[in-house]
């Protein structure tokens, strides 16, 4: 039977290295995934994920269990990942909130949902798109990658996103919208579902 | 278009994230806007794809060395400083540490002693006077005469 997180955390707090290792093994892939989504470089994501566990170990005694262990470790990982790309952000033009680069009226809405059909969860195209998503995500500006990962992988609410990123709720919604539009456009392009106005056929 | 700019960013919200007024406005807008309904359908259709893609990327990677890497970094981060290590050793092996500490102290004291004595020898060298009387050599030092007898005399006396 699998030992629950709180028991492992308590054992790790008491100095049980085996318990801490069990926590690492349990969450390593998800933590790496969170980091990868934000930093996009696999080696940097690996380093960020290891550093996240290092921080957890250092501050384990301070963890009171107000949130779940998984929430705590994902939060640390995403913080570290955002810090890691901060320097990159400063040197990139994509830090600008590009509110006007998506044509609201002519961006091929519905193409993906039509192609994916009535049962997208079981759809072959969906699996193919998931395979393409990593590349699509990597094409996005870092501010869009991070908000998509925080929303869809960490599951943060608008309020939590606003607090985490230090922006207003309206900016959260706007940034998420643009991130989704760009991601959908990239996916549609990969899938050969050209968006209207982009020169291809729907 | 103006309403789309207002309401489209609200698409994809979870229950409770919009104010009642925002939620009502969005519903009313969706009822009359095919473009926004289509965007909503795309959001729903692609929901979870980001997490799925990243988990697939993580699944492709070999995580066998990950945990050891973490533990190594923890050990390295926890390596104590010199003072902490000495304090810890003092607690664990007080006699050994005191003995160990005495060795360099004794060595330093010996070096100082030798150096000061050799300095005195050099100083004394200027005041030494040598005289030979038969097989006996007399050295006049600042501490008085020193008689050096050769082996024959020494053997007879």
C-alpha cells in the first residue's frame, strides 16, 4: 500500500532520507513538467526541478501542511522556473503584453473543436496534438508559457494567478486569452488546419 | 467586436472566478456571438492538452539519476564550514582534537625555541675565543671557559 504524503513528510522531517527520496520519486516528473513548460529547455528544467526539491528539503521543518505537499512543491518549482527565465525575459521583446496581435474577428475559431469532433478526449488527433504541444508551447513568449502552465498544470485560479504573477485579474484573463489563441493557432498549423487569413485553407 | 474584446478573455473561466455581473454578461454575449462560441468550443476541446504534453515529455526522460542527483546536491549544500566541523569534532572526540591541536602548537614552540637559540649562537659566535693548550682546546664563551678534551685525554681522565 502506498504511503500517504503527510506520513512521508513527517518521516522526512524526522530525518528519514528514504521517506524524502520517496517524495522525490513520486513528484519528480510532474515537477520537471512544470519547469519544462516554463523554461522550455530540458536541461534547465531538470536543474530547476532538482533545485526545487533541494529547497523543499531545506525548508521541510517549516512546512505546516496548510496546503498539500504537491501544491507546495509545484509552487516552488514554478517560482524557480520563472526566476530562471527572468533574465531571458529582460532581453526579449516578447515581454510586451501584445494585446493587438490576435485578430479577434478572423482567427479561425472553431477549427480545432470541429476537427477534434464530439469526443476529443479519445480522439486520435488530440493525441497527435498533444505530441505537438511541446513545440507549440516552446513557440510562445515566456509570459504566455508561464501563465498556461500555471493555469493548466498547476491549476491556479484567476485570483491565485494574479497573486503569483503580480498582475490584475483583468490582465490574467487577457494574458490567458492571448496565450490560448497563439497556442491554438500553432496547433492548428501543425495539424494542417490553416487558420483563415493565414494563407491556407480550413 | 467591442463586446468580443470584453467577453472573449472571460471564456475558459471556472465557476466562481467571474463576478455575477461578468458571468451574466458573458452568457448573454455567447448567446448572440458565433465567433465567441466557436472560441469557447476550441478552449474546451484543447483543455488539458498542455498538461498532457508536458507529462509526455517528462515520461520520455530517464529519471533514474534524478533522485541521486537531488541527494548529492543536498549533501553538498549541507557541508558544514570549518568552524562547524571543528566544533562537531570537539564534541565527538575532545581528547583527539586537543591532542591534534597540541601538535602544531608544540611544533610552533619548538621552532621558536630553535630559532631563538640559533640566534644566540650567532651572537655568541662573535664573542668566542679559542685557545689550544696541548691536546685541550679552551673556548671562552660569555658563560665562562669551555674545555674540549681530545679522545686521549678523555680516555685517561
